[in-house]
C-alpha cells in the first residue's frame, strides 16, 4: 500500500498577506465619492437659489418696483397725503347779532348767529382777542343789507363771504376784494370789438376757512 500524502505545512507567520494598504485605498475612494456627492448637492442648491432670486427680481421689475425685493425686504410704503394728518379745524361761535336792516319801506331787523371755522387752534385764540373789532365789522355789514337780499340763498352766501373777508381784516390780515366781472355785451351791427375780461385777483391767505350760520331770522 502506498503511503498517504503528508499534510501541507502551515505558512509561516512572516508569509501572511498584507491587507492594510488595500483598506486605506478603499476608504480614500469612499471619502472622495462622498465629497463629490456633497459638492453636487451644494451646487444644485446654489443654482436653485440663484434662479429664485432672478425670478423675484424679474417680477419686481415688471411690477414697477412695487413688489418685494429679492433679499426679502418689503417694498417702500406709499407716502401719505399732505393733508391726511393735518390738525382738525377749530370752530369759534359768536354771540348772536341783532341789527336793523336797511329796508326803507318798513322797519325790518335780522337776528343772525355765526360760527367761524379756522384752520388753526391758535387763530381761534386770536379771534377771541380781536372779538370787539370782528363784531363791529359784522354789524356794519348787516346794517347795509336789506331783507330782500338776505332772504335769498345767494344773498346769504354773499353775506358769508363778506363776513369772512372783513373778520380777517379786523385781525390785521390783508385780504383783497375780487374784481367784479363785466356783464356780457349785446350784439350790434356792425359788431364791436370785444373787450378782454378782467381776471379776478388771487385772494391772499385767510385763516377763516368758512362762515357757518347757527340761526338766521328776519322779521
């Protein structure tokens, strides 16, 4: 019988394969792949952000600059009107006036209550200071009116304008009277040359905005 083959001798300890360098190479490759993946994600994110910013800028330009800016800041709010936050007007009531009118056929008198509307509370205090002069001016105006003039709406409106002007003058304001327009000329044969109409003068500043009637009685 032939003898059984002898078992192979075990490799010596110094002949074992070296696995260290292969592991390092594998780890390095994995790290590079990971860095490439992260870099690609950052690039995609930046591209999307830039695209969104460009779209927002284009939309803001189409809206005339009223839209929201790409940086996230709100658009500038419109400015308020000049008179939106102006101080409210002040009202100064005057004691009623009782005066004989200028009617010649019969004795008529008027009882009128007035309230002056001014644009500044300081003017209201000034009116109280000049009250005697203001009342004198109003009484002189009323004394030259007839009952027929004051019974019409146009006459009351004209009276309010005169009181507004004369009351301001009594406080020292220079108020110019508007020039009356010339009546239209009748057509003639041959036609006359047309005269130029006089323009009304621009009224200077008057702190009294309106004259309101509290009561108006004519007897």
